[in-house]
C-alpha cells in the first residue's frame, strides 16, 4: 500500500490532498485534504486532517462524504 500513497493527489471531486501516510498499525491512510466545507483559507490554507480506509472512503467525522473519497489505483 505504501508504494501507492505517492500517486494519490486528489479526491474523487478534485480536492487536493497532501502529507499522506500509511498507518500500518491501524490499517488506514492519514493525511490532509482541502475541504471546502470545514476548511478555512485563513487557517492551514483550508486543509483539514482526514483518515481514509484502504478502499479510499473517509472515516470518523467525514464518514459518508463521498466527495472526500480517494482515487486509489492499485
């Protein structure tokens, strides 16, 4: 999974992502996404911390947000 992390640049809706890391212990991807709903341009350029499952769907407080799903090609 770690070799595919560098290829992920955006979500299905085109929101940019950065600082993605594979957390092997919890079996999730951790990183930041530029969220148009919760992100503020005056704080961290609009990026918020997010977690994704191996299939690319968001977890925790972003659960059910299909616009934040990652495009994973593996």
